[in-house]
């Protein structure tokens, strides 16, 4: 069986890091006794739940602490595993899934991305999240995960595109330097 070739070591590193982060997020509720974290609702940019995390062991404490600062953690907009609220809301979970999945795909399959695709992939999250912000509309967690997934995948595609461009530039520069060195060697050989 022939395995596909890795497109870029940098993309592979991003895939490993994003996949590991996703696994930590998904496993954090299982590192805490069932029913310990049932409502983490708060505000983005604040640590509203430090008291609830104080008795947790180091790994789940760190994951939930990051989630507390970076996510609203509204219980109705979050999934529960093992009787515990996830450290991030459904939309953020979708974003993390999208990032990991796209980097996983791009680790083995390289293609040029059309910037219009990135914009189109961001429109659903903008509409769904924006409507919730300015109207009484309330999205579902499934829709939040799906719009987050599209946005996360688009972000990964965009980041990988820049990594591929940098990689191509480095390869061109390396070939140019090798070509110049060979040219100098050829001139020296002719002169002697």
C-alpha cells in the first residue's frame, strides 16, 4: 500500500497540534467527575469560573481555564460529555474540528485555494452568529458546529496556502543558489 506524501512539514506540525488540542478539549469533561461542571456561562475575555476550576487537576484545569477566557461558555450553547459542560461552546468546537480536519487533509493533499472560497466559507458563521447578536434569533448547536467547522476549515486552508507559498519561495531560492554555485564551479573548471 502506498501512503500519500506529506505536502509540508509545517502543515503536518499544525495538524498534529490542532488534533492534539481537539483531543484535549474532547477528553477534558472525562477528566472531571461527572456532574462537576454543569453551568460555566460567563463572558468572553474574563475568568468567570475560577472557583469551579480550583479543585481540578492540572490538565483539565488548564483547558477549562483557557476556555473560560476565550469563550462565553453559555450552557445552552454548549455540549455536555460525561455530565460536564465542554470547555468551549458548540461553535468553537466546530471551529477546532474544522481546523484539525482541514490541516489533516492538507497534510497529504496540496492545492491552491481560491480566496473567494474562504470568504464564502466565512459567510455562514457571520450570518448565524451575527443574527444571534442583533436579533432574538437563537441558532441550534448543530448549526453552530457546522458554521464553525466551515470557518475553521477555511482558516486552515488560508494558513496552509501561505505556508505552501513560503515553501515554494524557499525551494526556488534554494534552486537559484545551487544553480549559481554550479555556475561558479563551471567557470572555475573552464579557467583551470
